[in-house]
């Protein structure tokens, strides 16, 4: 009987989630485009906040053109659980004080500035409660995958 009740509850949860997948809206800034959950609302700092189960997540967007390629992991003393570094992508995730910090940077075209090279950069940082990973991780993955450079603002390479 107990197993049947658990199966029924799981079936209802899965059916509800499949029947109503998360909704997103496109946010377009000067140098980036991203799909954010419709529940994410702007705050006074220019970031976005999203509530779930009485707990808050912060979503920060940044862009720079040109930007010097500075790949720093900002997890305090914690070790990243996830890290990737490619020519066009840098991302990491870590657990700090019961919260997940996820950060991704995507790199566009390089510029010649004096004797140095600089690169277009767009960034997404999300900070959310670790106990909400099953709910938040798919949202973060969607946002990360949707983060792109808008075609019309892509500058031409100089030099």
C-alpha cells in the first residue's frame, strides 16, 4: 500500500511538471539575449530575483565589449563541483554556505586594443539555495544555453 501511494504521488508530480513546463521570456540587453523564467523580476540593483518555496534566487547578467579574458573562479575557499574552460566558454558551479553559485561566461569576437587583445563577453551568475537544486538546475541550464550575443550588436574585429 505504501509503495502504491508513493507511486501515485510521483505520477501526479511528474504529470503536473510535464503538463506545465516552466515558461520563459526573452530579455534583450545591448550586448546579450537570454531567456529568463517569467517569475524572475528585476530588483533595484539591476539583477533579477525569483522566489520558490519561500526562498530566493538571484540572477545577474553582465556584458562587456571589449573585455579582457579573466577567468577567475569566485567560490571563496570552496572547491568548484563543476568547471569548464574552452576558448569560447568558461563556467563553474560551487556550494558556498548552503547555496549554489553558478557562473558562465561566453566569449565572442576578439579586438585589438593597443598592444593587447580584448574579447566580447556575456555573463550569467545565479545564486540559489542548494536544497532547491531539483527545481532550479533545469532553469539554470535553460538560461545558460539561451545566453547569446544579439546578432545586430556584434562588432567587427579591428586590426
